[in-house]
C-alpha cells in the first residue's frame, strides 16, 4: 500500500472544502474510498456503500481519517490503508456507519452517502483529471486486462458457448487480481442483434465480440476484442469504420480539452464521423462511452452533456456499427494517446480520425479460421 495515495489528493480536497465552506468530506462509496485511500472498503460487491468511510478533515495541512466498525478495523489497518491513518471503530451492533461518521466528524461536512445533517458530495469531479499516481496504476490494470482478454480470445472455438467464454474471461481476470463487473460475449448471431450481448448458451459460431469492464484498486478499464473464424463479408468493413469513429472520438477529446470545451462537443464529432462513414443514425443505437477512471464511466457523453473534458484523463469510447465494435481505454494527454488496454501482441492498425489531426493505434479483428 503506497503512502503516496493520500498527499496526492490534498490540494483538490482543500480547494473543495474552501469553496464549500466545509470542515470535512467523507467518502464511503467504494470507488471514492479507493481514490482517497488507495485501499478497498468492499465486503459485499452488491452494495453501494462499503464497510468504512474515509474522511478528509480540515486540521492544519489536512488529515485523513477512517471510520468503521470493530469487525473491519484491524484488517483495514493491516491490509488496505496507508501507514499512520487514524482509524476509529465502534461496536458493529450499536450504531450505523452514518451515525459513527456523524459522531466523529467536525461540522459542517459533506458525505457521498446519507449522513444526517451533512451536505452531499459528488466525488467524480474531484477525481478528474488523473494524477501521476493514478496513471501508473492504470497502466498496470490496462495491461493485465488486455492480457486476460486476449489470452481467452485466442482460445475461443466456434462450438464454445458464450457463457463458457465469459467464464474463462472472469477466471483469467481473477487470476490477475482483477474484478469483472461487466463481461459480455456475443457470438455471430447475437452480436448483430444486440449492443449489450449478455452471455447465453448460444454457440459462438462464425465470429465473436468479447467485451469487459474490469476493476482493480477502484480504477476501471474497458476493452473489446473481436475474433473471427468464417466471418460475414461485412465484418472487416464495419469494424474498420467503428475504429475510425473511435479514433475520431479520441481526436475530438484532445482538441476539446485544449479548448476547455464540454463533452457535448466531443459527441458532435462522433456524430459527424458516423455520418461521414455512411451510418448517420448509428449513434442512437448504443451509448458511445466517455471518461473513465474510478468508475466504468465517470460520465457518458450525450449531445448536450456539459461535463468538462480534461487531460490527462482516461477515456473509453465504444462505438458500434451493427455487429462490430471498437473499444479500449486510452490515456489522452495534451501531447497524444496511450492505449492502456494493450499488450502489443494483437493485430493493430494506425487509424486517422475524421476531421481532427490525430491518429490512434486501434485493435483489428483477429482471424483464427
């Protein structure tokens, strides 16, 4: 557990407390807890609030505190938190986490879960753009995610079922200490019919799309790989077009960030790319992705979204054209693009953006037949 996790956040949190005239901000949602501490407060992955809350408290130069119950306290100290973090624990059977936070915190304060008398804080803007600490961890997550997906993709057989392939993906990711909140596998029949091809007992057939959103340490990486055996004639063409839409989204992202524009401006570039490629209304059939980080998407772009576009930041754009999809998590900086979900072992092409001075390396269809 790196001690760099906490100081990295201090300036943003100080500014937030000053701007809102608060004495403390508390985070119990798992991705926000991970962002602030570098550790996990998750026991039940179905829950929206973890077993502990991390608070940034105005006290001199700012202080990190964690509140939990006596079941979790020692484990968090031993395995999840930076050295020296103050942990306050109460009997699990006497008070709730919200009540313990309210008792421990100076006021006025804010929290990302329901604490009586506290204001509400949305951690997402605080997490953007990414810091150097985030980027280094993201590189490791992206590489591990791509390794797992590509290893399974190369083993796919036309007679495999979507569920069998999905199980392999989950196991390969788990073996790399990566969780998989989203695993989609679409064979030749269902990948054409559905944009979210949740796995079934259908056989893969002539080709398949394998898509995951993976999580480790609070960060999320999304990627898609396409494998083909005896694919329809249109697959390579549609995939190439999806790659160009994605490259355009990334080129637009960098340009809009330079100009200080909103997410809607990137979306307009995506719409123009679809129209240029002869698929004017295709964007209506599936969301196009957006900023990634300590959420699968910190925001999803729409034609009127005014969320700020920042760099350095990870973006996971995922354009689809009936039966084809191009998707990776890419670090966009002022200077260029770094594909985080890459191994260097998959066939790629350098793809030019439409109407933006940008070229991005994209993953092609892998032909196994």
